[in-house]
């Protein structure tokens, strides 16, 4: 029996029984797919290896609850993609904290103004306002308005682990809080 003729269902059943051959066949079939996802999003080979290891660990822990008729490749790709996004979010948050503060982001947005002092006043005013609002609001507004990568709502959703549908209403509340903080 060739490896290609063994169905995902048979591989899952073999893995549940603890058959090393089934695990090897499953890994041979899907490890390149899983590894390619984080690489496609621009993560390093080391980070891609971490995401792959995590994905297959989750599979191992989910064996008993995973349906035998599930589309295993799609399931693995979804798990890998989610953990890739989380890794990207962690890396982006670390890089933002390490390399740039809010004032630098504001400077990028304000750009060269005729009056350098006026630009500095605007940045200082914005930073003081952001410091007065809650951390979740500060993170959301920074991502939406000050992040030079201009992330999409989907990326903001992943980075902050909030539903896409709640971003708009939360943004409105946070902008109101920022306005109130800046007027105080």
C-alpha cells in the first residue's frame, strides 16, 4: 500500500492507536504545508519551525476530539495560520515597544510642519492624551492610527485578540475617551 493511497481518516485512526508509521506518514504528507504558512507570512525559519511544532502538538492533543471525516489539511492550515498571526502580533508588539514609542509614530504622521514647535506641541498633546486612557484603548488607537504598517481590521483583530466586528464600536468609544482626556 503506497503512502498516497492511505486516507487522512486511516492516518487519524492509526495515530489514535499510537502507530508510529501513521504519524510518520501524516508528517510526511503535511509538514511542508504547515511549515510554508508562517514562511509565507514572512516569519523566519526558526519561527516557522516553532509554529509547525505547535501545530502538530495541537493535533496530537486534539486527536480524540477531531472528527475522522474532517479535512485534515485544511484544519492543520487553519491552526498554523492562527498561530502564525499570533506570532506576528507578538513580534510586532515587541518591535513597537522596543524600537518606537508613540511620539515617534506621531512624528511620522505629522511629518515636516512649517513650525517645528507646533508639530512638537501636537505630538506632546497626543502622547499626554494617550497616556490618560486605558491600555486596551491606547493599543487599539495606536494600531489604527499610528502604526506605520497600517494594519487591516483583520490584522488588528488578531493582534489584539478581539472580534473584527467590535473594532469599530470600540474605536468610537476609545476616540471619545481620548478626546475627553485631551480636553481635561
